[in-house]
C-alpha cells in the first residue's frame, strides 16, 4: 500500500495498525518515495556478547587519525585546524 505523507499524518495510528497486521506501507511526499512502514523482522534477538573473545580492540583504535585522513574527511581548510565542523 502507498500513502502520501499528508494522509499519513492525519491517520498515523491506522497505518501503524496496518503495519502491525503485516502490511507494508510506502510513504510518499510530493510523488517521491521517502520512507516505508512495515512490521519488525521476525526472529530471535542475538544474544549479548555473542562475539566475545573473537576480536580485540587495541589501543591504536583510540589514537588520533593522521592529518591526511582528517583532510580527506573534513576538507583541506587550514583555518579549521582539522576540527570537526558543526552541523
């Protein structure tokens, strides 16, 4: 089933009940698919700690990244001192 965002906002509870019943709802805004509403995947949750002991996070993980990597991510603006940019 497909529904426009404006219709969804007026009857959200009804569409959630449809999803709970197993129906897949595609949400459109301005003629474009923007989201989907569906029931959660069936299955059991993975147990906590299932991968314990299978890998190790070394101290190197917490070291600062090299300047080249920071420039590749944040850009080449030297005035920023390679600090993260606020959104």
